[in-house]
């Protein structure tokens, strides 16, 4: 009886214990399931965080790289600005390369740099070298001369970079310059290539970027422009020196020629003066004998002989007039004429010339007009010489003006001179003859001059007299419509009129 209850109790306990254990096992299983779920969520979260961390690191690296590239670009731009300012302020080719120092290459971020220019024989000459020994430079120059395709492409304006060149070109440049990353570009001027610019880095440096290419291209353009300006200045300077030398030599020659002309002119004037004096005596005798024979004091003279004697007398008068004009021109040119300067009324001088020439004007029924402005002051001049001006000019107008024509004399008050015109309604003068009218012995080839003899000295004498009075004379004319002689006589001969 006692054993059964004990067994029953043990059984109940076992059942209870089993139940408890089962409950505990179920609870642990659920807890383990929850922990596994949490672990999976934590693992996922960790993986997400890890990816985010990697992304942050990559972004940070890219930002750092971009910042470095930006800093490098800014440094390069700053260096280019300084370089542009330095090389643009000189026109000396040697000075340009002195100012392109190593600091520029460092600022641009390159280890090696080489600038070569072509000389007059089209051979490359090194002008700037960074990172190359003299032997390296010689090797580079020699190798480039052998690489015909490469140098031809450069001459045609093509640039080469390690990032964009063909495999063959890249291998050649790496071999020649001993670099991994590079930019090789031509230095171009307006008409051709002046040289080459090379920059590069070894394999352990960063690769060439698009920004590097742009900076090097801008630098090459700046150097090319500076060289172009320097060479143009040199050409202009040399040309100016040659021109100055030629001008000095020509000026010296002209001065010598002028002295010779003055001497010849002096000799001419002296010769004319001497010959004129020598001619006067026999002409006076000829005229005297002709006049004596005409009067019949040496006996009766037949009418036919008398006519010829009168022609001799007239021609003698013409010769005397020509000799007097020659003497006057020679005296004025040599300064031997003593000008009797005094205050004179220009209207009175004109009227005197009119009175002397009135008979000739009446023969052709010519009208005479004067137009003299009021307020013309008295002029300081040689009255006799100025009368000769009007006699010659008015006489010339009478000669070339047909019957019933008009001769007009005008006088105007200019700021510093009396402006005078002698006009006619005659046959006029061609443009080809205008500039020669004042030359000695020049006569216009026309019907009147062919029928009327003259010396061709009157207008030349007029110009000499105007020049002595510090005035100016010129002529305007139109065929069949008349001619006008313009001249000025300064109020003050010490202040010449240049207008």
C-alpha cells in the first residue's frame, strides 16, 4: 500500500517535470528564433552601414581627388596669368625665356619641361629645360628630327597627349622623353610653327587630365604670341634702323645736291649777269645805228631798207627787254637787288599799271574792272617791283584775251595779307601747263604764242618779285574760259604768308 502512492507521486512529478521541460524548450526555441531574426536584421544593418561607409570613403576620396585637381587647376591658371603678364610686357625674345622659369612648371604640376624653337635654318634649339640633362636634350632633339611623321604633324598644328594619342605616337614620345604621362604641343605663330612645348611626368605621378591639356595649350599660345610680337618688333626695329640710315644718307646726299644746285644757280646768275652786261653794249650800238639810219641823217634810206631797219630796232627793243628781265632775275636770285621797301597804296599801283596798258586794251576793245575791298591798309613793298608784277600779269591777260573780253583785278583783305587776283576771259591754260608757267623761258604752245614773240621770262620774274616780298603766287585756269593769277602781299613782310 505504501509503494503505490510513492510511484504515483513519482509519476505525477515526472509528468509535471516533463511538462515544465517541454514548456521551457518551447520558450527557448521561440527565444532562439527571435534572436536569429534579430541577428539577421543586425547583420543586414551592419552590411548596410558597411556599404554606406565604403560609399562615404569612396566619395571622400573622389572629393579629395576633385579638390586636388581643382587646386592644381587654380594653381595652373594663376601661374598662366603671371606668365602672361610677364612675357607680354617684353619684346625681347631672350627675355621671354628668362621669365619662363622653373617655378612655372612646378606650379603647373609637371616634373619635366622642354621648350625648343626653330632657328632660321629650321633646326630645333633648346630654350628652356627642366628635368633633362644636356645629353637628354641632345637625344630629344636628334630623335625628333628623325621622327618625320611626328614633327610633320606638329608643324601642321597637331598636339599629342598620353591620354589621347595613337599607340605608335605614344610609344615614340615615351621613348624619346622618358616619361609616362605627357603633353607635346606646337608653339604656333600667325603664319607657321615657331617651336614645340613639352611637359610630362614619370609613371608614379598622376595621369594627364583634360585640364592639363587646356593649360598647356594656353601656355603654348601665349608663348607663340609673345614670340610673334618680339620678332615683329625686331623686324620693325631693324627696318626702322635701315630706313633711318637711308634717310640720313639721302638727307646728306640731298644737302650736298642742294649746295651744288645753289652753287650752280649762283654761277648761272653770275653768268647771265655777265653775258647780259656784255650783250647790252653791242645791242645799244645796233639800236643806235638803226635809229640813226632810220632818221636819214646819214643819207636817204629806201623804204624797203627803212622797214627792215625798223624791224632791227623792234627786235633790239625785245632783246633789251629780255636782257633786262634776265638781269633782274639774276639780281633777285643772288640777292643783289636792293629793295626799296616803303608804305604804298596798292590801289594807286594798280591804277598806274592800268594807265600804262590802256592803249593796248583799247586796241582790242577790252573792258577793265577793279574790285578793291575797303580798309586795305598801306603795304610795305617796293613800289617799282610790284608795278612790274601788275604790268606783266595784265600784259599777259591782254595778250591772251580775245577782242571785247574783260580783265578784272580784285584785292581782298586776308588776315595777314592782301589777297590779289588778276583775271581774264581769255583762251585759258591746260592743266598740263599750269605747273610750268613760272619756269624760265617756258611758253605755252598755242596759236597766240606761235604768232606773237616773247621771252618766257615775264611770269618767272613775277614769281621772283612775289617771293622777295614773302608772298605766294599760283594760277587757276580753264580752257576757253579764262585764267586767274592769285598772289599775296603780306602786310608785314617779316611774317611770311604760308597759306
